C-alpha cells in the first residue's frame, strides 16, 4: 500500500515528504465539503515535489457539467499532476460517465492519470451515487484508477459505511480491471489491520498524520513517518493481520507453465497479467513470483475466487514467494 497524504499548502507538502509519503495529494478542505486547490498552490507543490514522489490534485465534488470538469482536468494535465481525482456525490450515473470520459479526453497527450471517486457516505444525501458502483463507473468512464472516500465530518469513517468484506470485493474487482485502487475517509492507525486485509494500492490519510491527530493543526512529518512505519510493518508481514494460515500441499509439476515475475509490481498488475494469461492459455500452469506479504495473500484469494487451483506456495532464499496456479478451465 502506498501512503497518500492530503495537504492544503506547500508547508504541509514539505512535512508529508519529510515523513516519507508516497503521494502528496493537494486539496482545499475549506471549499464546500471538499474542493480543489488554487492553481498557484498546486504549482508551488508540484515544483517542490521530486519526480519520484507523486503530486496529485483533487477536484473535489464536481458539478454535473462535462465541459467545466474537463477544463479543470485539462489544467491539471498541463500542470503535470501525477493524477487528478474527479468526485461525484449527488449525481446521475450516465452523466458521471460522460464527465469522466470528457476528462479523459482532456488529458490526452499528458502523463496525468484520471482517478474517479465516489464517497462511501453518499447514502446520506438525496440522489447520492451508490459507492458500490465505483468499479463499474471507473471502467465505463475510462479511468486509470479509483478512490472511495468520505465527506461526513461527524466522527464516522469509511468502515462505518462500507464493511471490510464489501471493500475487499470492490478492490479485488478493481485490481482485476488493472486499475489502481485507493481508500480514504477519516482513517486512523487503528484501522490499519482492516485496511491491510482489504489491501488497496493506496491508503489516503490526513487527520491521522496531523499534529496531535487534529486535521486543523496541519500535517506533521513525525505523524506521517509513524503511519508509514505501521503500513510497512503490515506489508512486510512483521505484523500479521490474517492470523495463522494452514499449510499448503506441494505438488510437483513437470512442464507447460508460465512465470510472471511480480516483484516490485502492484497487485493490480500481477492480477491483470494472470487474467490475460489464463484468457489466452487455460492449460499452462502459472508461477507468480511475489515479494509483498499483502500482495501474496491478495493474489491467492483472488485466484481461488476465480476458480484457479493453488498448487504450491514456497519461499525462495531471497525472501520472495512463488505461487503455482492451475488455471480454471470451466469444467
């Protein structure tokens, strides 16, 4: 899981970078429920953030106006944002697809990724777009990834509106589509075990990494670093969020297999590669090489959910894990 920290200005961005955030997400929390930063603020952050660290821009809750939103996305692309997030609250599904497709077209010729966003607490608003539609909306809207967030400021967070099991199913669906998946919404350190089991590509925070845990006090590098270390402990398996797993039976396979080296790759990329391989060839065995404890678990759960048979799982001398799968043939 990459760590995304929401900031409102250059000072907070520098604190987030000092704390080892992977993504600096610039937004305006003072505008409506959540809005976009002014161009000058984002430009200052983009100039200060090295290329290896992502600088993303949030447009917030956008109007049902394709041209207006596409123009904002176009500006984000020309300002070299790593990604731009387009969020929908009270919105018609088909109109939201139109807005996203127009935004995607506006980003042509840039490296900026389009991220669609829905809010888990949309159910609180009349005409709120169902957050369960997020994977489908991202596909239909030609997005590169998606984010589920929250808007409410009454103390409830993401898991109060969507349970772990539902979020996990949605994240696996998104990864199967080759999308980047992100979860946010008043998340705290105490939510990390649940988040790790869901295993999105990105976890977004603000209040949890602010001074004294108060989002109004501003992002502080010590809090960012502490959160980052907690994420890493779960990624490495130092903190086991699953409990004991049963031993797997090893079976010797002689020929007809394909190796997918997923070391250093996202879970979404590994799952997408396996999907493409099984679609093209359902007879060859697939050996996936993985290095991230959460990705290993996700690939196994996804594969078994798709009907593929887990043959072996073994650890190499370098610490990476090899997972051997027999593809589902439909019989």
